[in-house]
C-alpha cells in the first residue's frame, strides 16, 4: 500500500500537481545537489589555494577542461537517455524506458573505460594542449593522471543522477550527490596536506567521491525505482532508440565540451598576461559556478516535466512550465549579478590574498556574471528542445554560446581590446546566443500548437 501511494504521488507530479509546486518538487532537490557540489568545488579550490603556490593553482586550473569533458561524455547517456525516457513514460511505454535505462548505465561504463585509456595513452600531447608549461606541468600531470584513471567512475556518475529524476526521484538523486560531495570535502585536506599528495590528492578525492556516489545511486535504483534498472540483461535497445539517445545526448554533451574548449582557449589567451591571470581565472570561474550551477539545476530539474508533458501531448501544461521556468531563471540570475558585483573582491580574497590575483579575479568575475540573465533563458530553451527531442536547435545552441560564437568573439576582441576583450567575449557571446534561442523558441511555440491536447 505504501509503495502504491508513493507511485501515485510520483505520477501526480507529472500530471495534476500545480505547475509551481511540481516545478520546485523536482527542481529544488537538483538545485540543492548542485549547491553542495558547488561547495565541494569551492572547497577543493580553497584547499588547493592554501598551498600558497600560484603554479599549483594554475596547474590544476589548466586541467579543469578535463573534468568538464568527462561530464560532457556522461551527458550523452545521462541527458540523452533521460529525455527519451521521459517521453516514453509520458506515452506509457514503460518497458522500453526500462531497457533504455539499463543500456545508458552500462554504455557509460564502457565509454568511460575507453576515455580513460585514450587520456592516459596521449597524456603528454593533451597536457601541452591544455597549456601546461615548465612551471605548471608537474602539478597539472599529478592531477591529470589520477583523474584520467578514474574516468569510468566520473562519467558513470552523471547517468543515474539524470535517470532517477524521470521517475520523480529527485530527492533521492540529491542525497546521492550530496553524499558523494561530502566524501570529497572530507578527503581533500587529508589527501592534499596530511598525505602530502598536493594536486594529486585533490584528484584522488574527486575520484573516490564519484565512486561512492555511483554505489549509492545503484542502491537507490534497486530499492526505489520502478522503471530504471541496473540489470545487464535488460540493456538492449533498437537502433531507433539508440539514435534518440545520441540525437539529444550528443548536442547536450557538446555544451560541456564547448565549455572545456572555451576554458582551454581562454587560458591560452591569458598566458601572455601572466600566471596570475590564469590562477585568477580558475578561481573566478569556480565562484561563477555558484550562479551557473543553481541555474542549471533549476533548468535540468524541470526537464523531466517538460519531456513528460510533451510526450503526453499536454500543451497547456507545457506552456505554463516554460513560462515559469524562464521567470525562475531570470530571478536567480538577477540576484546573483547584483550580489557578485558588490562582493567580488571579498570573495576572491577568500581564496588568495595576493593583491594582483584579487584585482584580476574581481575583473574576471564581474565580466563573467554580467550576462547570466541571458544564460538563464538559453538554458530553458536548450532543455526544452532536448525534452521535445528537437535535435537541430539543441545542437545549434550547444555549439553556439561557448563554441563558434565565443571563438569568433575571442578572436576579434582579444586583438581589438586586449585583456578586457578576452574577459568580455563570453558576455557578448551570451547575448548573441540569446537572440538565436528566442528565434528557436518562437518556432517551437508554433510547432506545439499543432500537438493534440491530452484529454
């Protein structure tokens, strides 16, 4: 009887619960999980900064794209699978959803192992590509080798976190995320300082915490999930279903891949201005994650609702969800922009008190946050197109904001305006991508009016 009532409550979230309540019931646990992950990220950076070595901080910052790349690979099966599963559940095709969930989990493990092998095989070439030089190379290598070896655990971690939310198990997913992050926070000072591992200790703490999170996710799936399964025998899907995963998963992953390349390119452009700028950029980007992760959490937390409503043909509920989603993103971003502009110097000083780094970090943080309202709307549009299975607009937006639009802005304005041109290129790219997003959103609205309303 208890399990039956839990199932009914989960179904109500997707069908009859008022939009604001349904939105926050799924989005808030994701946001809280993101906040704890953020605390871990900031704590990680803080512990590394306490070594007092600018070269060590810069070396670890240079490897930031590596972790982002792994998250991107996890998104192929996590976001690609979860959006397809949400539509299947909305269409009451439960058995197909179960097969797809098992496939996504085991595909992530295999792909993670292959990724680790490639990263280790070409470590020297990749470290040079990341921008590691004589003074930062030893620290970057220490961090890189352990993170690369743990690729299967890190990439897998993204998948069940997304899949559980398709059943309304957002709180359970949040618990697993928080538990993994707490493990990291506890291990950081032990491995970095007590064990004397430095940058390698930070990477090992990240690896162990992801492995612990994976184990917890699997326990939750076994005990609470109705349609998500870890049974290997269920991991079989059709070619069409595989294409559904890839058509949305690859564009979704490109967002993080583009972010990795954007950080890599920006780091390389900042190198001529000194190691201080690279270290300050690494700190400022971690601080900027406060807003970004909260906004991402809200947008992706609501994505199962969007996918289910679209799959069920509930056009009025879908439209209401989109409006509420955009409003929430704008409020979050406006608050953060206001606070960050006033508190930027004090926040950067928490990590390193070197006046040069505080000054550089303040400028970088303000430049990074000014366009967050535009980012919020772009996030809503991107998650909507993914939920609807619209691969083309999702693909374009994934390539635009931190891809070809940003690259053009960096190429033009780094030469025209020097350092300020580099720092404000992302804001310009965000504004241009917003215009593209709104054009797609208008077309999406016309398309949805043709969907028969569910009775």
